[in-house]
C-alpha cells in the first residue's frame, strides 16, 4: 500500500511472519469486532478482493470477511466439518499479489461458525464460495497458497516468491524464514 493511503489497514504480504502464525479463537463478538470487520471490508473492496482474513491485516484472530457479490459477510471461529469432491481452480491471494496457481481442493464443504451478532452460522458451500472459505480458513492456520502446490510447482513458486517479496530485505527476512513452513 502506498504511503499516505487512507485505507484502515495495509494488507500483509508474503514474508510477514504474521501470515505464518496460527490465529487464536475470537472470545468476544462485540462492537470492536464489528468495527474491525467494517475496516477489513473497506480494505478488501479497495484491492479488490472477495475475501480477507484477520491475519492478513496483522490481527491473529480466527475471523474473516467476504463478499462474492451478494453483500458483505463475516464468519467468526469458522470450522470446516465436512468436505467432499475435488475441484481445480486458479487461486490467488491478496497477500501474494500478482501471482496465482491452479490448486486442487475439495469441491464442497460444510462450514460452521458465528456471525457478527453471535448467531451460529452453518453453511453448505460449493465451488467458488467453498474455495474462498477454505482459502480464508487456511490463513487462520498460517497456511498459504504455496503450501497447497505439488512439489515441483512449489519449488518454482518458492523461487519466484523469494525474488519478488524477500529480496529487498534479505538479512531480516532470513530470520523470519525459520517460521515459514517451506521444505
Ligand atoms: Zn489469501
């Protein structure tokens, strides 16, 4: 994000250790969380993106916002309880800007959690929405797209990512690499 940006948050990009931590459960669904969701949505729409997880703005909480064209939504403490099928889709990530890969994931999932009013949410999702939920939930577990690639693709992708995101700050980043789950 350019200096002087008026967005509430900068999106953290590959190499930032916050993207590699496991986020903790949200304990209070309150006005503060609703404000955070609003700010995250502003940031998400500006990119533009269709989903944004709290760790992507530096907040280690199990929470994400999304909008696939049917209005803004949020899921707090999401859990995928069932998954089935297989679907290949070219997937990108706001934390890995400009890159995308074909990734195979379950096609359908059942996700549960809470909305911003504290009501239970239980959704069956297919294809794009299912993909979005799986992607955002990965962020809550410190998992990035690169972890979902096959070995050969990952080798090439790692090189590309290092060149693009880690080069400018090599000494500092090599320390944080200890936290990256890269083989
Ligand atoms: Zn992402």
